[in-house]
C-alpha cells in the first residue's frame, strides 16, 4: 500500500474536487502554501503517475492521472 503525506492527499483531493486541470498557483492558494512548495509536491506526485501536467504559457496545469 502506498503512503502519502497529508499535503499530497490534500492536493489529490483538491484536484479530484475541481474536476478540471488547475494551475499550480490555485492549488498553492487553496492550501495556503507557496507556489514553489506546491510544485515540489506536484512533481513528486507526477513521478509516481498520480497527476499529470501541461504547460500553457507561463502556467502549469495539473490534473489527476487516469493511468495505472
């Protein structure tokens, strides 16, 4: 069984609830953390195929991965 930190679980919950891709900035605001901290956790989740991302202009959008 995989173990996630409370922050990782909160990020996945925010993305699940949104139902659409969200920019790093919005995720950070909802968690009251810095954009840099949010990005660090998001990159970690992406490494384990839990989230995916796409850069649009200067923003990076994130969503839950449907891949197993």
